[in-house]
C-alpha cells in the first residue's frame, strides 16, 4: 500500500451525507498537517487554545492570539469550527476562584465572572464557531455522587452547569451547545450523564447536544456499550457528536513501554475496530452530526504521553507520514459500500 493521503478519496467527502469529520488541531499541527487536514477534514477543534487558562490567564487579561489563528485557518479553508471548552475542572485559571485576599469567592462572584468570560469568548467567535462544549467532564466517574467534586461544585453547587448553558446561549443564540464527557459509554457513567442532561432539559437550559469524547482503544468499550450509550442519549431528543475520537492500541491498564512500532496484527485489529465503530456510527447517522478525532495522524497524539509518558501510540486513520492506514481503507470502503 503506497498511497498518499491525497491520492485517496477524502473522509469528509465519503461521509458528506452523514456527519462532519473533524480533527483537533493546534498552531503547530495546522502547519505540519496542513495538507492532510484540508484534504480530509471539514471541521476542527482547538486542542488547548480555547480553554479557560489559555484565553483568560488573569482577570484583566485575555489572550486570543493562538485561538484566533485556528479560527482563521478554519475560515480560510471553509471548515466548521467547534469551540472547546468553557467550564471545566482542569486547565482553568486559579484566579477565577479566588478573591483579592487569596480566599475563595462566593457563588455570585464566581457566576458573575464565568458569565463575563463566556460572553467574551463565545461573543468573539459568534460568527465562526457553530458549536460549543459548554461544560466538560462534570460527572463523577465513581460512586453514587452525580457530579465530580471540584471548585465549581464547592462554590456554586450544581447550578453552575445550567448557568453556563444560559450564558453561552445569551452570548450566541445560534450556537449549538453541548455537554461533553469521557467514559461516556460506561453504563454507570452513561446513566449519570443522562440524568444530568435530562435535568438540564427539565430546567429549560438551552442544551442541544451531547459530546461523546470517545477516547477508546482496540478492546474497550464494547460495541454493545457504545450502541447502548448512543441509544440512551439520543432518547433525550438531542444530537450527538463524537468529539475526541481516538483508538489506542493499548488497554487502559496496559502500561507496557517497550513498543516502538505496532506489534504484528495490531494495525489489522485496529482496522477491524474502526470499521465496526464506523458501521455503528452510520447506523445512527440521523442523530450523529459530527465525528471529530483528537488529532489527525499518528505523528501527533496526546496518547504518546497518556497514560504512560513517552510511550508511542498509533490511534488514527493516518500514519506518522500521513499515509492512509489499513483502518482508513476499511472505513473508506464502508462509506462507499452503503451507496449503491
Ligand atoms: C479531555 C479534554 C480534552 C483534552 C483531552 C486529553 O478529553 O476534554 O480537552 O485535554 O482530555 O488531551
């Protein structure tokens, strides 16, 4: 197989009638992966550049340069842009939760600050960003508690979630607003996400979609679990997007560090897994409006440092030289197959 990424049909073309095909990018990859991105993808997400700490490091300081560059790239190439993310327990500036004496602010101050932040960021990209991950990862992974304990819950209780959606909607009434989370196909967490979103809908919060991060691997989650999650979320009447898809070669518990190339069979296994995943996604194309990978090709992935620092991983459809992998071939064949 000596194909280059641009001698094959584009992913965005193959799935044009189904869902957008996205990639997470940063100011470096829009250069190093530019041709690959523009050939295959019609949507991008900023990997880190729109997170709270990136755009609002101090109360009086907004830093939009890197985010602007990515938005500019999307505009130049006619790509859709997703916004990621407004309210999260990570990568959020500490000043947000502190008063001038170094104590913790009260609920009204926190909500006032976050409203101002959301208006500034969402307002700035009003005509450019069509969908926002408004709240990221608020659900607790373990135990009975619905919400993860964080500064947000400690200061504001559960209300910060509905408020964030209200503020985002005020700032851009056209934007599609998503709740986004990982381990989204785990039955226990799935049910909690469902409960949260259902209660947001009951409160009248302006929420339009659920983002399934989809940080998956060759083995987990099972197709049945993914299907059950899609069905359950879709029953709320919202649209779904896969927002951070990657298929790691390793089980989460597998902490081996010795592989510098995929083991024999791994690429084939990954091809089968991707084919099965996309077959399932196509079944639900009426409710799935976007499939975004958390990167684009194997030369750059956060999985090279997670959960094992410095361990190479190969989670995408394109290899480190941006050549289509077996997984690409299978996904492309599938897209072609369903059209007579
Ligand atoms: C989560 C976040 C992303 C990113 C990934 C890891 O899924 O939503 O912004 O930080 O972790 O890179």
